[in-house]
């Protein structure tokens, strides 16, 4: 079997017999806009203009775009390293630099790639030799503290300024104090960014970008919500790939045009009753990160069992309903604080309960990612509490987002097969 | 003319041992076999089936259906379909204990804790993480370190008067602790009992137990003293089927019986 590297660095099989989920036509458009995105960054890095910012996946991208930067996302690069299965060989290089095998395998794979002078971008896009060199690094710790360490490493290595936002964690009710503190931190980024970019901050420009991000967010939510239909026209595995523009091109018209195209296709599927997984019998919710190097395997594992993993916490993390172009700083602060990952367990449980209901879910898979406790929810009794409250059964898969050395494929397979078998027997 | 008997075969190709069970149409176990799985699962399954058929005194043509399970379930050439070992252990246990139970299966490579309701439906299950702690593989490693055969261990553990405690679950770290205890001159039975204790502790922490607890698997079949220790630890009697190692194979044969 031959693998081709396609959009967002995900390997898709070229053996048509092996395709177990119905392919989306929008995928070719996705390939094109992702290629355009990387080529534009590469050209800017070579010409040294426009300036390039590296940013964490959940902002503050809007400010960076409004200040005229092109934006590169190391977490997206981390996912590409995982999906291309390059990560496993690169992780030990970062480990040897003093990074524990227990911490973020995006960070470690990315630093390993930098030190090895390799990147899946160069392998996928002819003429690109490496990742675009940053002029500034801007983080938001809403994902985790690891992103700060990651960006700080590059700041020292490349002698580039690093700025960031320190988020609140375990947030129950989002209060004005939360909003004020994040909004202040966002405003504090302006001065250094003006200095680095050489551009004067323009509030109207920021409003325009936030409006585009808001539209992207609405469209992405509509895309994901098509999976509420029975059968679902979309899968979690499609989502992990097609969320690329919501991460790296949020705040641009290209992203919005793409999601309109994808939405049209999915709505057409709904009208024509086309299931993403033929013979869908079991509807599954995925909590936690994807296992990037096993996307295809996992997709086929479920579809072979007539199960569609169709909703997730992960893909929904790029829905920012609070964005308001008329109040950009406060609404960005709210959007980045309402995020699932920074919320309390009480909030998360209520959120998942609503998702189970809305998407008519039969069972939950918790991915307990070894190196990503922030994005894993199986360690503090949540699966048991939710099962008691909803009656929806679950299993936990012990794996990792990027470190394939931490995965037992056979155990995953047996667990999933036994789980679907259990659902099947209890349905009959 | 000899009257044809209807029988059903279940094959459990485990990481360590392959088990075959043959049930007659009344769910009686009429033949069975256990053999080291080795490196050719297909051949081992074939051999086990021949042994079990010989014991049952029935020709292969009497087998109406076969289901395979276990790690090598896809390698059984004569099986019509496969089921997971979780499902098969649940089914096999419920045949002998038809009420709500928590099943603890200790296999060569993995542990399972399976919960059944009063109707035999699975309400949940857990497998060990990717770690040998509490499995047969852990026991094998410790036997190697102690230079005793697996068969000797149960007798040794039962002679212990002053059990040592192993602090770690990790197989490698536990082996180091075992060596440390040998160096300190601790008695062999006390070390073996400590190894058993570590295994049970690891398994018991996997999930909360319900009132009725069943133990199955090859480790249980050959280490009765471990069950006794587990009973002491949970403070109640543990149910063990007559052939604990065959539970998965029996469950597979029961699946084979289903239309």
C-alpha cells in the first residue's frame, strides 16, 4: 500500500478498496488552500515580508493578523509530524535535550524536527525547505503551560521576542474578572507587536478580522452539527483533517469560503441520506486528542464495526461563539476563556452531556493521552460520573497524540471491538 | 449407523496458551484442550481442536459451528467468526454463575475486569494498560528471577510465614526488588507470596468490585493460593469455575451455539 501526504499532513490511503468512509469532495479544495497557506508563508519568510508570527492554536491569532503578520501555528506542525508518523523518530532528540518523555509530544516532536532540520512541510510542498522563520512568538497558555516552554525555547534559539497570555484554568462560571484580566493582557500585546511589525494598530482592522473569525466559527459549528443527523454525513476523523483552516486560516476569507463549500456538500449528503460511514449503527463520541499517527487505522477500525465516531470535544474546540466584532478585546477574552479545555469538570460534564444528547450518542471513547493531561478527561473519575448520570457507557484508550511508542494497537483494537460488541448486545 | 452429535467449538488463542472447548447441544463440556500458543497460532489451534475432539470422542464433522477469540482469534482457519475475549469470558462465566458478577480474568498478557448484570449483559469492562503488572507475564518474569518453575510457585507461596512486600508494580522494578530480597536472604516462599500479593493488588485496583466476584484465567487455574489470598483481601468468597482457563473458549462455544 502506498501512502500520499495530503492536507494537514494526514496520510490517506490510495488503495480505494481500503477507503472505509465516504470521501469528501471538498478535500481537494482543502489541499489547495493548505498548500497556498504554506507557500505564502514560505514566500514571506524568504522575502522577509510580511512579518511572520508563530501563534498557539487558540489565539491570539486575530490580533496578529490585524497587525499585518502572517501566522504560523507550531501545534499544526506538531500534528503534521504526528500524522506523517515522523514524530516517533524525532521525539527522542528532544528527550535528550532534557524534555521529559511525559510532556507534550507536539513540543518534543517539533523541537526534534527543528534540531534534525526536517519537516513534513518540505516533504509535502515542493520548493519549501523548512518552517517559516518567525519575527515574533505569541502564546496563550489556554492549551497548557507546555506551549510557553515550547515558544520560549524558540525565542532563545532564534533570538526572537516571545509574548504571551496567561489564562485562567478550571473556570466554572466565566466572570467579568476573567474577561478583564485576559482583555488587558490582549491589549498589552499591542505595543510590542507595533514595534516588531512596524505597523500601527488599527482597531477597524481588528474588528474586520474578528468578524471573519466569527463567521469561520459559525460555519465550522454548522459543519460539525451536520453530524447530529442520523445517519451522520461527517466523522470525527474527517473533522480532525478539515479543521485545518479553522486553526491556521481563521480570520481570513479563504477559511470561510472553504467551510461554506464543505457545509454545502454535507447538507447535500443529509438531503440525500448519505452516511459518512455506510451502515452506521453505533454513534460514538470521542473525548481528547486524536492519535494523529493512527487516524486512518482508527477510522477503519470503527467503520468496519459500523460505528461512526461523529462528535468530539476536540473538533468543537475551534468554535468561538463569543467573538463580537463590535467589542473585539472583551469578546476575544470571553471566547478564549469559554473554551472547554480551561473549564471546570462540572462545566465539562454538563457540556458533554448536552453533546451526547444532541448527537444521539451510544458510547464514549476517552483518549487518555500520556503526554497531554490537559486534553485528557479520564483521570479524575469523569467517565464514571458521566456514565452514572447519562447511562451512556464508555471506554478509555491509553495512547498518545504523537508518541506511537506509547500505543498498543492490539489492546486498542480489542477494547474498541469489545465495546462495540457490548453496545450491540445491549441494543438487541 | 452412528447417530451424529451436534456440538459447538470455541477456540481461545491467547498470547500464552491456546484453549479449545467443545460443548454438546446441552452446553455440557465434552472435550477440551490447552496448549502453548507458540509461534504458529493456526497450527496450535488445529492441534488443540484435534485433542479436544479426541477427548469428546466425536469427529470434526459433528461440529456445527466454531467461534474464535483471544489475541490470535483471526488466525483460526476453521472458525466461522470471531468475538472478543471480553465477550467470551462474560458469556462463559454467566453459564456457571447466572447472576450479577464482577469477573476478574488474569491472562498471560492482560487482565480484564468485566461487570455483568443479573441478565448476563455486560455493563462495562476494563483491561490493564499497556503494562505487564498483574499479568501472567509478570509471574513468569518473577519465576525466572527466582529460578523456580511456575508449577512450584503456588506451593511455595502457601508456605510463607512472613510475606515481603514489593513496592513497585513495574515488572522491571519488581524484579530488582526481588533480587534485593534474595540478596538480603529473605525466604523464597515469602518472596513468592509477595509477588502474588503485588499481582492481586494491581488487579483489584483496576475497578470497584460488585458483591459476587468470579476469577478466571490460566493464572487462576494454576495458582489456587492466589485466589485464597484475594479472598482474604476482599473479605469474601470468590467464585471460580471448574475450568477457569477455559472460560473464554467456553464462551466462544456458546457464541457458536447462537443462531
